[in-house]
């Protein structure tokens, strides 16, 4: 069961006949599990899967490496089975999303303790201090976290430490945990190559890591204002700007959509799938009801200078899976008082486009990202 004290949820269980409770943490917005049982190295993968399938979370008290083995076994049991049934693309996507949701729920139910000082108090546990500080902050009260999420923080920290090369910047950036990593270069390259007049001010709406704002600044825009509603993204973007020594040209603001004032060029690369996000990390990809897309288009003319230009950078993935038609997109653009004055396209080059084992391989292989150049009608 769970309870809440000062808005911090606690999970409760019984250990050797004695009630116990501890703080629940999730950097990804996962709810605290209601039913928790202690388990150790004696549990089998089948037993763990049965418990997880019933919605029971397992607090691990054994060896860390054995916990990882159980998690791997759960991952294998939740993989989609080969399906040779003739299905529509929309149905394939629906089933893909169902499986992703099921897997996330099952894999999130294996828990590990995270002690004060960001230490995992299990035998053979790795050093997770830096990775978990980036995700949860400094731990000052004993907590429990999802093992799967902890492994995600480790992977994200490795990416952050190594850096992600961005060819358009001739540099690497180091994204913070919780921001969308620019491993898909298509949208960055489109902004780097689109015809650019001589804007004095540009806005980058929903900046994420700040990579597009940095590209605009390196292309000669004297002032760029980048915005994001997510504090982790703002912190990441500010660091990107600082590392690239663009502080004097790029300002990053925490705000919903638009900053104050007007710009000659307004750029936005919104989440491209109009469906519900299952986690905070999914919010960079999923935009329920196209809220951000519609909000951006509906308000952009109030912030655009006369004769200014809007760059909407968007994948056609939603069109390919039947969630939005090209006509729907053009209607929203027209209803906002905008017209299309040009478009640039880039085929998918990311790794998943060539992964034939991906259930959505046929969609990803045909995906095209477009930079729509828009102006006032």
C-alpha cells in the first residue's frame, strides 16, 4: 500500500512480521506501487513474473547482479511474440503501444533500495552516485526506486559523460537526464541547411537540449531566445549554450511556448506523435491531442514580426500510422492564419529505420521529417 506525507508517497510492506515503510522516488513520474513484498535471491523468474503480472512490486534484498538477471528474465517474458497476421499499420502501432505499456509496468515492479548518499545497499551494487544525483538529486532520506529506472539513469549518465556528436555544430553536447537526446540528426540538419534570411531575433520553442538554438546562433542569428516548460530541459539547454560559448547570443527561458516580444524567425520541433505519453520521458515524442502543435500554431502570429518566417519541423510518423493525415496538418496551419511557402524533407537515417526486428520497421523505414516554411497568409 502507499501513503503520502508532505506530498511524498511512501510504500509499505511487512518484513519478517514487522511493518516497514520507505519513501518512493521516480524521476520518470511513475506512481508508487500499492502492493510490495520483499524478495531475495531465492525467487525464480517465473515467480517474479507471476507477482509482477498481478501488480505486486518486489523489493530486492539480495545480490544486485541477481536482481539484474531477474529483470532480464522479465524483459524476455514481455517481448512481443512474432506475429505474422496481416494487420493494418494503425493496428500494428496500437499493439506496439500496448506492449510497450505492459513492459514498462512489469519491469517497473522490481525495486531496489537507494540509501542516503545515493548508494544502493545491495551486495555487488555498482557506484550509482553521479547517475542518480542527475536523476533524483541528492538522497537525504532512505528511498526505494525501480531497478529498471536506475539502469536507465546509468545509461543516460554514460551518454552525458561521453557526449553526443552533432555534425551541424562540429561539437558534442552533453544532455541532462530527462531531456530528449538528439540522436536523430534529420531535424537538426534541416535547421542547419534551410534558407536563412537575416533574422535579428529568433525563437526556438520547446528547445529541449538547446541544440536547435545553438545551430541558429552558429548560423549567424545575433539573438536567439529558447524556451521550454520542463526545468530539466532548461538546465540542459543552458549548459549546451555555455559549453559552446554562445551565452552572449542565446538566452534560455523557462516558460510555456512563447517568450515576450516578437521574432523574425520562430522555430519549433514539437513532439510528433499525437498520443498519450506513458512517462515523463515520452513527452518529447508524444503530444496528446496535438496540444503543443496546435498551441504553437495558434499563437505564433502574435509573436512573429511582419514578413517573418515560421519553421515547423515535424516527422510524418503520425501520418504513416494513421493518427493524423496530411490534410489535418495543413488545415491546422491554415486555421492559424499561416500559409506554406516551402518545405525541405529528410528521410529517416536513425538506427531504428534499419532495424528489421522492429515491429514498426516498415513505418520507420519510410518516415520523412519535414521543415515546413510558413508565413502569415
